[in-house]
């Protein structure tokens, strides 16, 4: 479901199109969130860890997966890295 009010999009996220071994979780700032082209709310069971709240597309080949806390973001990123080809 598309999110109209971007103020809802908070937490920590990472660009899941980047190298999972080097990408870092970053805090979602109002300026960064405003730059996203679109954001959708993810269902609780919609990711391997169940902790991703939002997925937001940015310019170029960037798409951020966003969790509520830094630890949840790092856990999701680590899970993706472990399952990468």
C-alpha cells in the first residue's frame, strides 16, 4: 500500500540493491525520506526477518528496506547478506 504521509516513514534502512557486505544501515531523516519516489508499507510477514516496515524507491538503482530500529535493520541486512548468491 502506497504511503501518502511520508512522516510515517521513520527508522533505519539500507539500500538493498547495494553490496550487502558493505552497505550500512542509516537513519531515515526527513530530507532523505522526502527524496524517495515512492514508499510502500510492508506486511509483517513480508520479509525473511519480519522486521521490515517500509520499502522506498529512490533515484537510480536504489531501494531502501526500512525497519523500526537499528538492530532490526542490521539483522535484516545480515540475513540478506547470508542468503546472497
